[in-house]
């Protein structure tokens, strides 16, 4: 199964890795346009529309909410197939929120199956923006019930009404009224049923606890979090990975502070 993707820019050096971007829930590859516009003069960039989103809205990548890991493995396989079809060799994976969690799983799955194929695209770096590492077993059931309630609303109610409530959650507290309304307007073109399915397939209740595996990986991993994103800043500072806190930003750094995000990314790549 292939995911919709777009390629921007060219490599300044043939040996440069391709930069691959994964968006968050309710987003799509266009969310990265400000960052990619700064990078594409010197780097090849690929944005991915994840299942249920953007031009992959009707792709479910054979996801299931029944498996213990939900849709994580299916999306991992779809991402690998997409990168291979695009002719990617070395790549850096950059993920935001849900996309960061999928990037974590992807990196750990590749490491666990490192002997499978020598001609597949080669992951060399990972940049995580505001992603959760996973929940202890005791918290999973309550989280799944929480996600089921939201998924039911996304699937059954007018999307604009659900989004008004969605962006009132504490993780979005740093947004101004205008920013919040802009997001509601921008996200209202989503397909509610696709969002609902993806939300359950990638629920934190289905995600393995990935931090112990990430800490053992040999490839460089860097975590970005916003100064005002209290929850994820605390997670980041306790994770033992390399962390950069971006000033004057909340949960969505690449939208709120795209220049600072790009500067941090380039510093990581150097």
C-alpha cells in the first residue's frame, strides 16, 4: 500500500539524505510547507499524507484497531513501500505529534528487523516534535475509552463542532483565539470517518512503550518541544534523549515558529 507523497527541492550533494516529514492528527503534508520552503533549495524533501488524511484520506493501509499494536505496523510497512517507490536511499525522518509516534515505531521496527534487507531505504536520523513515548499498561484502557469517545464524535458529528472542542484541550492552551479559529477552519476539510479510524488505529493505548528501545538505537535521535508545551516538555526533559526547547512556542513548533524549527533541524543534521 502506497501513501500519497510529494517531493520538493533537490540535493546540494548526491550523498545528502532525503528529509521525510510526517504530520500530526488532522493534518497533512501541506502543514510542513513553511519549513520545506526554507529547506528545499539545498535539500530534497518528501511530505507524506498519512492514512485517513489529505490525499490519503481513503487509504487505510489495512489498519486494524483489533491488533495489540493497532495500525502501527501497517503504517510502518506503508511508509517503507512509499519511500522505496520514491527511490529514497538514505533519509531523515521528521515527525510531529502522531507523526512523531509513528516515526518512533518506524525506527524501532527497522532496528528490530535490521537483517531483513540491505537494499531498502536506510534511516539515518530521527527528529521528534512533541511525540509521546507510550503509556504503562495500567493507563491504556482509560486512554482507549477517551479516544473512542473522540473518534465517535469525529465520525458522527459536524466536524467544525468537534474541532471547536478539540482545540480547547490543555495541550493547545498556548494558541491564541485567532490561531485556534484558523486551525478549526483549516482542519474542517477532513473526512471525519477517516480521522476516527486513524485515531483509534494509532491510539496511545495501542502504541508500545518505545522509549527503552529508542534509548538503545545507534542512530541519532533529537527531540524538539515548545517552551509553553508543559506536558511534552516534561516528557522530553526526562527521556534521556537529546532535547531542544524552542522559545515562544507551544505544541506545534513548525507552524508557530517555523524558522526556529528549521534552524534546530539544520543544527541536528550538521
